[in-house]
């Protein structure tokens, strides 16, 4: 339905979209996730032509919509948008907010717009609020009116820009329920959200954006359970990362152990877990790898997942692969194995540090 190729948006001092390429197919529910400031909302605004892209292509059913002189009202009828800030007219009642764009942009009669608006108010559960003004409605009710207003235009696609971010936690569920109902009805949608559980449960496809590009995409299971790329993993698992590079000419072991202790305090990691991490660092790096490898390069990466309350260690090193069953210092191997699980060893031939060990610290 919508094909996006090499989409770029530049401002004077920032480039929120660098090179976006994707498609939106009929019936898909696509959620767009990622850190703040990575171009998610700008992407939606470009699709709706609220922002004019600097370059690139957007095709709807094969027709290029960035062609000069394109009918903007027609595009915005095809691609509706629901904003985080509702954007209702304060001097109009709820039903009048839904009726007005139908009469102004679709040429519908007042009676036809009224009848359609009444049906949509039923759909979003707000028939009793038809004659209320926006300042008489809760945030969740305002957002449901905004969704009904967008549906009244019969759009082919609906874009949601953080539809629950301005709401109190108690009101988020009522808006999400309306969006779920639209998904069950087969409505094509693209949703920018920071609600990860909602994104995981409603999506047919997830786009993770970073640095103005789609960094990784896949099914909800792929992105939320098995992300392949480092930045996606860091975001999904809310990873706090510490990386220590072992420079043999000036390596400070006590200083590195102190870094781990500070990292633990800063991220509120349980003291027992921090002690186990320090043990793995001292035994695995100093008593095993340095003794076996000599002055080869070693990198120690510590990841703590706030979402899982789990610490993971990845050690990469240069040289021949080490068999833990054959190292000289078996006491250190035993000490390490007592505090870790899932010890895995693999070759990384494309990296200068061509061997990788990964393990999890036992809770």
C-alpha cells in the first residue's frame, strides 16, 4: 500500500531522518519503537505531509505523493493521524469535533456527518459524551474523540503518534482498547509508542529506529524475544553497559574492580551480583585469559538488564580459542562456574577479537 524509499528530512542543525526504507501493507499493524529523538514522530509527520521530506519517495498504491502540486487534503484523508496532544477544537462539542472535518473536507451534509459521528461515538464508547466540550472530558476521552474524528474520514491508514503518552496511567487502557478493536477489524495502522507491552501484543511488525534510520525490524517475537542487533538489545532489555578494555601496558586491575563496584551502585545492582561479577572479572581475566594468552587483546563487556534484573558478561579476546577444560588454573575455572550459568564459547572470525565467551551471572 505505502512504499517508502530513502526518505530523508533535514533541518538547519539536525537530521531526524537519514535514510528510511520500508513498506506498509494492507491490514498491517506496525509499531515504531526506539529512543527519543531518533526520528519516529518525524517519520509519521512526513507520511502525512505535515512535514515536507528533504528527499526520498513515498508512494501510495504506486502514486508518488511528493510530486509538487499534490492535493494535500486528499492525502490526509487517505492517511489519517492521531496526535498525542488530541488537537480538539475547544469551542466545539465532542460530536461537532467529529462532524466538522467531514463537512469541510469530505463535503458531507450536516445530517450525514451527524449520523456517521453518532456511530463512531458508539464505537469508541462515548455516546453519552456527545454534547460535552473538550474541557469537560478526561484525557482518555479526548483521545477517543480524536480517534473517532480520524475514523470519520475513512482513511486507508491511521498513524498514531504516542497516543497514550499524555495520559494518566489509569486512562491508557481505554485508549489502547479502542486501538486493539481497530486492529481486530483489520485496520492498517502505524503506531509510535513507548508502551512496550502494548507494542508487543498488537503488532504484526515492529520497526526499531535509531539515528534516523530503521535499525532493525521483524515480528514482535523477533524484536522483543530475539533481537539480533546490539542497539535493539540494549533498548529492549534496558541494558546498562560497562566495557573494560585490557591494555597490558597500563592495565589497573584494582581500578577495574572499582569501576565494576561503582557501576553496580549506580545501577542499583544487588551487592551479591556485583561481587560475583568482580569474581568473574578477576578469575577469568587475570587468572585464566592473561595467563593463557599473554599480552593478547581482551575486552570485558558487562550488560545489566533492568527489565530482567539479569547480568550478562561478554568477553572477547585475540588469539587461539581456549578450552576451559584444559587451562592450567582449574581452581579459577571452578570458582567462575560456581557463579555463572550458560557459558558459551564461539568464534568471531570477522572481528580482530576473534573469540567470544558469554555467560550469565547466577541470581
